[in-house]
C-alpha cells in the first residue's frame, strides 16, 4: 500500500526501504537487548570482555610502569596484599622486576588481537568459500570439501605447532598458523547452512523475480546465516585465545619481550616455588577472559541461534 | 553387511592419510633452511664433498616429486628416515616415547570418563538441582581453561603446598623398574613390583588431570544434554509405565541412546588429548612423544617432526574410525 503512495521516485523509494530496514533493525536490537538482559551471565560476560578491550586499548594510559621496564632491585616482589608486597606493584613483579599487572594488561592486547584476527580472517575466508561452494556445488565444492576433510584429520594444536615449526615464531606467522585450519570451521558451517537455505521458498521467489545468483547469495541468504556465524565466531574466539597462549607457552608463538600471557606463564614456571604469582596470575587473566567470551557466546547462541545448542 | 560397511569406512581413511602425508611432507620440505646444513650445524667442519654425499644419502638431490614418492613409500613401511640431530631412525625414537604418551593419554581419558559420565547422568536426572548447577558451572570453567595453566596450579597445590604428589617425570629416582612394555603401570603390575606401581600411578595423577580436565568438561556437558533429551522420550515414559525400576530406566533406556552423540564427542576429544599432550608433557617433564616433538621443532629436526606428526594424525584418524564403528553398534539405524 505504502509503496504505491511513494510512486516511482527512486530516491524516495530507496529512503523508504532504508527506513523500513532501520525500523526492523531497531526493533530487533530492542528485542535483543531485552533477551540479553534476561541472561545476566551473558551480560556479565559481555561487560567483562568490554572491560578487557578498553584496558587493552588504553593500556599506556592506565598503567604506571612500562611493560618492558624492569628494575632488578624490585625483582620477584609478591603481590601488594602478601607479606613483603609493595603497593606500587599491585600484583607483584616478575624475574626481571617488571610490574606484573602492567604486563598482564599489555598481554590482553596480544590475546585479543590474535583472537580477533584469527577468527576474523577465518570468517572472511570460510564465509566466502562456504557460500559459493554451498550455492553452486560442482567441482570447486568437491575440492574444497575434500581439503576441509584433510585439515580435519589433524588435531588443531598439532597442526598449529607443525605450521609454526615450519614458519618460525612471530605474530604474522601465528595468525597464519591459526587461520590456516580455523577457516574450515566456518566453511563447513556456512556451506551446510547454504545447502539448507537454498531449497527454501524465498530463494525460489528471488530467482523468479530474476535476481542474480550473486544478489541471492549476498542479500537474500547471507543475512539469514550471519547470526550463526556470529555465534560460532564468538565461541571460537575463546578457543583461538587458548591456542595462542598454548603456542606462546611452548615458545612457538609471540616472542619475548612482547608480553603475552602464554609466554609469561612459561617464564614464571622457573620461579614457581619461590614466586607463585608470576605463573598463576597471567593464567587467571586468561581464564577470566575466555570464560567471559564463552558466557557471552553461549548467551548469544541461546538468543540468536537456539538450533546450535546441541554440541 | 556390517563388515562390508566397516571395510568401506577403513578404505575412506586411506586417501585422507595419504593427503595428510603429502601435506606434512610439503610443509617440512619447503621450509627454509637446508637440512644438511642443519645437521652439520654443531658438527664442526665438513667438506663440500661430504655434504654432497650426505645430500645423496638422504635423497635431497632428487627432484621434489621423487622425494615425495620415496617418502610415501618408506612411510607406508613405517620408515620415517633418520633424525638429523639424534642420528637414529625416527621410527625407533617415536616408538621409544610412544608408551609414555599412550599411558598419559589413557590416564587422562580414564579421568575424564570417571568424572564426566557420573556427573553427566546425575546432572540430567536431577536437572536444575544444586549438584547439576555446580557441576555445569565447573564444566564451564573447565572448557575455558588452558591445560598448561591447570597443570601449574595443580603442581603448586598438590606438590608444593601439600607435598602429596610428585612434580616431574614418570618414576622417582630411587625406584627400580625393569622395562618390558614401556607402560610403567603395566610393567610394574606384571613384575609384581608394588612400590613401582604406586610410584608410577602417583606420577600419573596430576598430568592425567591436567590433560583430562577439558575433555571431562566437554563430555559431561554433552552427556548431560543428550540425557535430558533422552529422558523426555516416549520409550522412557513407557519403561516407567511398565513399572521398571528408575535406575534401570535411566541406565538401560536413556543412557544407551544418550551415548550416541556422546561417543562422537569422545572421539573428537582424542584429538584434544593428542594436542594437549605436547603441552602437558612439557609442564610435567613427561618423557613422551610431545616433548620429543617440541624439542625437535626448536632444533629443526624435520624428519623427527614429520614422523611424529604423522603418528599423531594416524592415531586421530584411527580413533575416529573406532568411533564410527562403535556408532553402528550403539545405533543400528545408522549405517556408516
């Protein structure tokens, strides 16, 4: 009805459709917010993740010491609350007299960036390939699916360790080692969804109206899949962060002196008997972050994509 | 019929393993650094002629596709070449370390199942109870925790603070044990060596918990949700209506059906055990395959890394094969 009132003026039509989309989005967002508020744990998870992100961004502003600034006279100081602690170093110092809290905050940068990049690139690759493979099928789909099966034959960490052995340690190599296998997760998810969506009526309708295949994939089907990808992406981020920490722990990931939680735990291990805080506290930071990401991810899954609930 | 299906499933594994071998080979061979240079790295001065000789000996002078063919041919025979740094056949080195790794993985899986199965069942039967909520919260922490950190916490608590369990290795220095199979628990049982048995089990406890915690958490969560699902089904109601004891209803009707999704997840956990194994062995100084590989990576001992990664991938493939076969027994409706 309203459409006819607007008439043939295409700018008005575009504006109108944008306005409708915006209204739907706003309603969805309001509904989403309501749902999220009913899940206090997911909300808490989201807030903690936000706090980590802010701390990572503003690390230089909120820390007093430098992450690499050591003071050998202050080495292995216990946390401030313990006997012999110094209030200038709230969580104590490491074997080089560097402030542990500062290094933990800077370590969040590494974990978050690696997690975001590894998942982000994997989503980009997996979504594109999965969408086209699932929509067009054919030999390309066959090839990609067999390659995905092949990558699945490797346990994740073994594969990542193998690739790091080949590439050598470092930030870019680490991202490559993780994404080289991680994209398969999203490829399989999107391809499967694509196969299911393709047969539905709205796709038929779009074809009848004469929409191009590309338009059908991009503006008809993908918006229906994107929620599952978002949920999976959130949940996989926790895994990627643990993988990064594991590789850095083995000395194959982020190299010192860049503060990464995994390598901090590894170097703190040598002082385990005399200075428990150097190896345990970075792990606490890691645990809280991954826990919060998972809480948020499971909350998102319950709201956006209840079907995924069976693991 | 079933035998045929299983055979077919085994045949599918072959091209996958072949692909794995090719991927591993290409990665290792294309990596920077000349193997002979690496081999001679610590060896002092070697003449160019001798280098050429070595290159020939390891077939490194042949074109890549010939090298690949030779690698595959030897790999099928279980021959993964010579370790650059230890000057011993890779097969032998891996074989020496394998029992320790399997023992640890078995310990971890045992721990995971012992914890997860009762918790999964009870949590489902007493859904929303305190116990259910507490164990699911615990499981949630379990999946969010890296194994190496848990290992360190356990060492600090049980070895340093409470002095109950050993920190490192498989056996105390003052305990004697003749090695037959390489599985210390088995060896000491066979020899009737109770002191070694107790000691090796003590050494096994903390690494097994560190490695098994994440699988335990995942298995408990899946088992619980499939049990909840199964308990809602008609056949359970029927069982109860027949007046069957609740215990039997749960164990016979519900559990058997809930096991189907759980078994798949257990199979996937084998992959987690294999990967986590490198980490946990490093934390606990466990003389297994994982530590061998990690060290081999740092000295760029490619044949050793190659062989070990192949063994890991092969084990993982076998585990998934076993799971698929188990599947048909649990659920006759499913054909492979």
